[in-house]
């Protein structure tokens, strides 16, 4: 397992370092607001039952709820889920501590949202994850998968994956790709300052001081 497969995604919510070789003790994907690309997705779809996988502090889940979606949001980090349950106590969102590779959920969903969770799952478990998402889908389910794309302005491999590698996992898990585009994912620039220096990364910053990370946005449906 590489250092990214060993990343402490639970501990970073408690102030522990995300990886071994750099000081990342603030959640780098927490920007205080929903991801702009996620808002675009939600605004261009019909509200239904939505599963937010790897919900973190719940910004995207709340954005979906505000738009009329029936939201179930899961994460393995208990500290993140506890904050969501406290912060969004007045919203009818189901926040649960669940393993994305084996959720034990029994419901199916109209939409599944993966906002930068795929690349956080160890490579050897990604097919299990996609297979589990397939179990929670119907023939009409739309799965939005957002994950780091290789770029001179982006995250290093193996965090960033070639589309061919992702496609192999997707198609062998019962999904078919409807569309793919390259978009930007916003992040906390201050949180990864040491990481960027250690890895000599050339990550661009927007006018709000957030990272502009190249990602793939894959739209999937079941290959029924």
C-alpha cells in the first residue's frame, strides 16, 4: 500500500495528519461551502433520493436538502458525522457512519454522489466500493463520480488516476459511462501548503484563495 492508501481520513477530522510524509492536519477538502461543481449537478437534476458518499462536514448534503432532495449522507469518520448531526440538526438529513465498501444500507437511490471519495479509497478496494454502489442502484440511478485527474496543475499519482484505469473499475463493477468531463474541484490551499512544498506541486489558486484541482466528472448508470 502506498502512503495515500494508508491515509488517515478519519484522523484528519480530529487534528491528526492525513498522511505520513507531510503535515496535513486541517481537512483539505473543507471549504466552508458546497462544492461549486456539486451545486451545478444538483441544479441540473430532478430532486429524489440521494446518497452522498464520503460527506465530510455535510456541505454538499445540506445543499442537496435545500434543493428538495431526500438525503442520506455517509462517512467513515465519526467526528465528521457527529458534527453534521449537531450542525444540521434542524434539517431532515440522515447522517450515518458507514463504510462505503459495505454500507449495509437497504434502500436504493435515484442519485449517488461521490465528491472526491473514489481516490480516497485504497486502490485494492475501489472495485468493492463501485460494486456496493451498484447494489444500491436501480436501472434509473445516476451516479456522479468526481475524482482527481492527472495534470501538471493537480495532485500526484496515484491519487490522480488515468481515465482508462477508472473506466476498467467502473465497467467491471456493473456500471456504464454516460459522459466524462474535466472540471475543477475546490480545496483548502492553506491545509496542503506543506504537502505542496514536499511534493513540489504546481497547484493553481483561485481569487478566493482556494485550490483549483483538475478532476474527472463521470456520469454513470447501471449496465443493465
